[in-house]
C-alpha cells in the first residue's frame, strides 16, 4: 500500500461541497477540517459529500468531528452528509462508533470532475482550545451509543480533569 500524505482536498460545485480524506485523518489534522466545516456552516445551506476512498485511517477525534458535523447539518439545514467510496477499514470504524448511521451512504457511478484544492493545514495555537475540541467531539461520540460511553469514558474524564471541568 502506498503511503499518502495526510491531507484534505475540498471542492465546490453549485450547492455541493466535497471533502476528500487522504492518508490518515487524526487529532493532528482535525483543526484543519473543523475550520473548513465552520466556514461551510457560515454560508448558505449546501450538500456535503465526503469521499473516503483514499483515507487509510481515522481516529476517534475525526469520527467525533464527523458526527458533530452530521448533527449540525441535520439541526441547521435538515440535511444528511453524503458519504462515498468507503474502504472496509473506515466503514468498520464508522459503524462501530455509530457515526455510519448519521451518514447517507451513496454509490457513485459516474463522477463529475470537481476541481479540488488542498486545505491549508492548521493546528490549535492554544493547548486548552485543542483539549476542549477533543473533549467536545468525544462527548458527541459518547452520545451515539452505550458502547461509546464505555470506550471513550477515560478519554473524556482525563480531558475534563485537565481542563478543570
């Protein structure tokens, strides 16, 4: 398997926004994606399409961020996130955490070519903000299922302790 640089490619076509996950999607690059979603929500309602074909791995921070974004899409715009080209490993992560049920999984026969650009990599300047972000997305995951409550309990407790919450 060829190792891909970890990045997100984004593109727009009419009222659709495309996000392609490339390489590993982890806590390290979650701010980049979170800022992009904030920008999307600052505009008019759109369809959000996530392409996981080139994603090798995603950690719980990204899974929680996708869940948070899916919940926001539903609340704000009454829309679901469309997910395409999901490799088995990613599908297992999405299903085991319950994030899969928040997505509208569609198969794509013929793809319109959308010009994609790489998102500028961003990280949290402030350790506290980063901890708050990680805490928020893990709490979102915990709300999805009892299994997640058990799995992420220690992470959440540790972060709450660190933040003095």
